[in-house]
C-alpha cells in the first residue's frame, strides 16, 4: 500500500512549496513505544546536558532565522516583515526559559516546616508528552 503525499500549497502563489509522505498507521502505532524509549534515555540526562541541547537548538533557530522566516511566509502567506520577528520572539522566549530553568527544575522546593513532616516539591520528568498546537503561529506557541 502506498502512502498519501501531503503537500503544502502556498496561499500567496497557489503553488506547492513542500511535500512529505503521510505517516502510516503502523508508524503511528509505534510512536508510544518509541517515545517511551526516548524518554527513558532523556530522563537520565542531566539538567545541564538538557540546557546545552536547548541552547544549541536556539542557536540553530537564530542562524537559520532568514530561511525559516521565508519558509513561514511561503507556507502560510504571512508577510515577511512579521515572520522574522516571530523567530526572534521564539528565541528570546527560549533563552529566558533556559535562564530560569536551573532555578525552576533543579533540586527541590522546600515546603512549610512542621514538626514530624518533611514537605517539598521535587520536579522530575515523569513521561512523554504529546503537544498539539495551532499551525498558524508555530514559532510563537512551540517554544522550547
């Protein structure tokens, strides 16, 4: 059985700008297992290693800003004057989240003291997550 091809048509030119094969049902059914395997590896990764990965990803976004902005314009019809700013905003948000991640994710947060109780919150990765977001503000919503 051959897979359907999904093609993005530019709303400004009405011409194809990108095509990819559709995902098969077999591949979709493997995703929970694959994501759980990836998560198991991720969970043992230190916060500093995860921060390094995110930092590199943000650098890539910055480096490819103009290409990504042009791609957004072609795929969505959004004026080019807005799409570069969308990439910049995503990078800024990502850098801020990266900056506060050590305070927010590392260690534990002590709770209210009371004799006989040791209250705290410890943030640990618990499992894979599926995120579905709006197609028309992809970089604004899909921050790191």
